[in-house]
């Protein structure tokens, strides 16, 4: 059983199931999955996963949604990618959390500051099963508002994809011991606010294809 999460219902119009309410969230119970609409941003993503996992067994979780692509990423509008690692870029100083001297998370002898891996085994299985590429995600509660800002973030952190939830989900998965993967479809160039340059329809088509593929994969993941 998958726990599927997306920030908005607009990113999951293709999912069919029995509607239900869980605390502050709405969801669907479908064939092989439970879906939760988390709401936008880091706190919503982490809260929805943690609250659900506190009262239900979660075998594996997938966060999916639209995202921006940084300049020079090589990613096309409408392209779906899996995220291997997430950067929480608005935590600590502009240089990150390390200069402050304490990690965001300690787990199994490891210290995590601003970078949080998604589950490597689950991500590798999805990459092979779906034939998708892998990218590094960057997360902030604020979206980039110019190409200059987007370029600087991409350079500073070595990231290709910008979203508002990924790092919070990855970090919550690590903290809770949930196997988690993240799938994004590129809707816009990061830093470009002109909606005429966005390709929402193409991104939603790519999400539908990839999420349907995830639900169809037979091998035990
Ligand atoms: O109005 C704007 O300038 C603007 C710019 C970027 C994103 C938004 C959203 O409302 C999207 C929120 C939603 O989608 C994800 N997303 C999509 N593209 C981006 C992006 O370039 N940077 C960050 N997040 C993006 C995000 O994860 C939210 O869930 C509006």
C-alpha cells in the first residue's frame, strides 16, 4: 500500500477513490493507495506525513507534484524526474545550518544539516521501473522570484529542481523511519513568474503517467 501525497488536489486530478477526511486534511482511499492533499509548503508536508504515520502503518510514501527547473538543469518543461536528495535551503544562515553548529536531525549515527536523501533503494526501483532520471531538489517556503535568484540558489546548493515541500518530506521520512520517494514534473522555469511561460498541462500529464506507473509496478518495492 502506498501513501501518496501532493501539495494540492490540482496535482492529482487523475486519482480515483473514496473521499475521506483526516484531521486537517482531505484524502482518497483507492486501489493500492491512500492519498492525502497536504497543502502547500514545508510545514504542511511534514505535518501531514507525521500525523498520518502516527496512527497508520506506512509501508512506503510518495510525494508528487509540480516544480520549477533551475537554469542550466537540462530539464524540459513537462518532464518528470525522481528526486534523489533534497536541500532545505532556508534553514540556518545563507550558508546553511552547519556554521551554527547543530544538525537539523541526528539519526543512526548520521547528522543531517541541510541535505536529506530520499530512500535510495525505493528511488532506484522507481527509476528503473519508470525509466525516469534523477535530480537534486531544493526546497524553500519562498519561491524564487527572478532568474538571478534561481541561478544563485542552484549554484550555491547544486540543485536542479525547486519546490516548497520536498526537503520537509524527506526529513520527516528519515525521522519517522518511513521509506519515501519524491516525484516532480516540471511546470515552469524556476524564477519565472509569468504564467504564460508555465506548462501546467504538460506537467500534469507527466505526473499522471508517472504516478499511474508507480501504482502498476509489480515487483516488491
Ligand atoms: O506566482 C508565482 O510567482 C509562483 C511561482 C512559483 C510557484 C508558485 C506556486 O503557486 C506553486 C506552488 C506549488 O507548486 C510547486 N512549485 C511549482 N513551481 C515552483 C517553483 O518554481 N518554485 C517553487 N515551487 C514550485 C510548489 O512545490 C508548490 O506546491 C507561484
